[in-house]
C-alpha cells in the first residue's frame, strides 16, 4: 500500500492574517512539501497541472525533476496530467525523460482538467473532452510501447516513422492512473488497458465513487487483466489534524470556509459528513481512512490533500509530521495485514517490469495457440481430425492489448 | 423501486412564504391530476417537493458540484417521474431564482420526455405571460413536453370563481390543465424504466478513428 500527498498548487490568501504568498513563495513551498513527504516516510508526491490562476503548477516535470534530484525513494506522480489539451507526443517524451532522471520513480495520473477555457487556450473543444482523452491516450500508449509509430487520428497531425525520445526506462512505460469524477468512459478506458483508476473522492459522497470503482473493477476483470479485486485503485482524501479534535476544527474552519471550490458553501460539519474530509485527532483520521477499504475494497494508493486553501507552509509541514508519525504507520500496518496475498501492492517501476514481462509471456502463449489453431485447421481440411482440440488448451489470458 | 403499475406524479413548489399561495396552487393542481387519473382507473403516487426545504442544499450543490443525500432524493424523484407539476412564484418578471437553481442542478438530460404542467403565481394578472416566455422555454430546453394549458393564479383569481363574463375561472383552468397532464401520464412508462448510467453504447476505449 502506498501513501502520499497530492497538491493542486493553489495560491490562496490565508484568511486568518490576510497574507497571500507570491508565486515564487508558493512554488518553493510546494518543492519543500514534496521533500518533506519523503522525510516523514510517505511514498508518493503527486502534483497537479493547471494553466489558470490561482494555480501555479503549469510545468510539472520541471518541478518533479527538481524533487527527483532532492529525494531518493519518493515516487513522483501527477494529479492530474491533462491528457485532453497536452500533445501526447510531449507527454510521452517529458515523462520518459523524468523516468530516466528519477531512476524509474515516476508514474502519472491522466485527467481531463477542470477549467473550460483551458481547452480553447490550447486549441481544443471541451465538447470533445472524452474523445480527446481516448485518442490522445491511445497514441501515448503506442509512443511508449512501440519504438517506431505510424499514426493518424482525428485531433493531431499524423506521424510517420516517429520514435518518441528517450525510450521509457528499461523499455517499460510509467504506470498510468486515470482520474475521473463522473465519467464511466474513463473507468472503462482504465480497465481496458489494465491501468489504475483513481477516484478523487474529495468532492461527492462515497456512494458515487463506489459505483464508479466497482464498475472499473468488473471491467478490469472482463478485459482479462486479473480478478476484479486485483485492479489498481487509488483514492483521494483530505485531512486536518490536531491532538485534540476540537482544536483541529477551530484551526481549520477559517481555511475551510474560504477555500477555493467549496468555500462559502456547505458547513464544515456537512462537508465532513458527505465527503471523506476528516478534521480531528490523528486517531479519527486513522478510523475514517480505514472505512475507505470497507467501501472500496483493498486498494493500492491513498493520497491526501494537505496544502491548500491558504494554509501556511509551517502548518502544512506540521500536518505532514503528524501524518507521517501518527497516522500512516498504523494505516500501513493495518491495511497491509488485511490485504490478501493475491491483491497487488502499489505499482512501482520494478513491479511494472514484472507485470509487462508476464503480459508479453501470456501474449506469446496466445500467439502460439493462434498458430497451432491455424495448423490444426490446415490439418483438418487436409483430412486429419487428430489435433482439433489443441487450440482450446491455452485459451485464457486474453490481455486485451 | 416502486410498483411499476402505479404512476408517479411529482409536484415541485418554489413558494417561499408559509403558508404559500404557490403551494396552494400546487396542491390544487396535484389533487385535480390525481382525481383525473383515478377517474381513468390509473393508480398514482403523489410526492410534493417544497424547494424552500432544500434551499440550502441547492445552493451548496451550485457551489460544490454535488447534491446532498436529501437533494439527490428529490432530484431522483423528479427524474424518474411519469408526470411533473412545476409551480413558481413570478419574481422580477420571471421564475424565482430558487426554482431555476433547482432545475440547474439536475442533469440536463434527466427530464427528457417528462410530461410537465407549468404553473405560476403572481400579484397581478399582468405577469401571466412569464409562464410562456420564461418557464415554458426552460422545459423545452430540457426536452420535457409541456402541456398546452399553463395555469397562472394572480391574487384576485382566488376570489373570483364565476364564469359569467365568459372567462374561464381558476378552477376551470386547473381542471383543463390537470386533464392534459393526466392524459399524457396515463401512457408514460418513465417510472418503470431502468437506466444504466454505465451502458456505454457505441463507446470504444481506444477511440473511433483509425488510431488503434
């Protein structure tokens, strides 16, 4: 089980003292927070990509490249990479490069973005959001998985004899999560490729995400990547802690009330009840987070949103200390103990090397079966009936690719 | 969910005061529709939703993008109905903000094909055309067939029951509108439908172009 944090990188005024960090201060704070994540024993740092104020992280691989140099074990990810408006060629190259720089400590989460005007700013049409996500990702996969690509699609200029450079580290692309709040099409896409599905989870009640994740799990099995409970599920969460829960509530309330997105809307109490937000003692955070497993099944990655709504850097670092010392060790122990042996751990570069090797082996068996079926058919039409059942011998492992 | 042989009628009232003349009109229209359906031998369940009770949930939905359990329950009731009675007070020459906000947070395909009776209340009859220039287009956009008769009740309508001057009185208009809605509901199968939001017809996870 992997634990980490994800940030949208908002520049928000601290409502308790009316100060606003500069872009430079916020960018530096994000880099400090990422390093702190490793220091307190977290596994993953995931960075958003935005092209509009009040968010600063427009260039994730620049920031993640810096974090890669400053850390040793931390897995670097995104939340999310805009698969709709970015050129898939550029995504393929940027993240393969980051893989080499970070010695494989890289994966990505694909998303469609949350801001309408970003589409036209990048020459795209928001009404084509899903088709863009589908086609761009299909191309991205090929650019990583095949050395030379001939390609033609609806949204991008064609490619003939193109090789994305550098090639993925060890010939294995970064693991990919697909994030979606409401589109079953994206859950279907994640299942088709045997990729991970990440439920943001922060907005909307859990029942909504429960349906989406169950659907993804069923389709993952349908496409032959394993059992439903072996699918790769990631969840978001949002916490604020203090030793005494009432202190946590009092301290967090002004930030909650003025937060971007949900500020000036529901009360802290309503939002806590309706979403995974937990404001209280570390033990309350542990208890609440353990319920996620009951709702969604054994899952592979838990990311927390910790650094938004104008919370000062000092507070965020204190929160990360608590998360790393008082919360995650218990969660890790409990969730790892509960997870059955056949359910995969959180994906890493090493586990992807093994998974891709198993996938090619299965495909080789399948190809051999197809060939023996051709041979059997030839033999049958030649008058012999002896080998007509060999093709059924290895009919499993339809890996969908 | 519900007994599929029974028709589901949902009435939405955007009245704000208590007691409310908008709610009063809603109840008169509901009663008339139920009794018309009963007269046709059709069994019907009526649910009346006062948007006033959901005002905060609706505002929160506008801000956060998701509905509370209570609001979702109301939205589901409307989306799965066989007939809708939608009644708003006329504020500043149009439907009330609360009325509009409720329909704003419902998915814009959820009301497709829903037989709808629109009605409104106002201080004077001079606001009556708001039904046709504001409320009717709203439901047309949502592809909900709106009954030809819409009912406007000005304050004075509650006191004038006579038809001596040849003008149909409020109860007459209520009965005509209710009859139209009952007729449309009688054949509706909307409440018996099972909608699978995960039925991805024609969707390919690799795209439709020759990209794969």
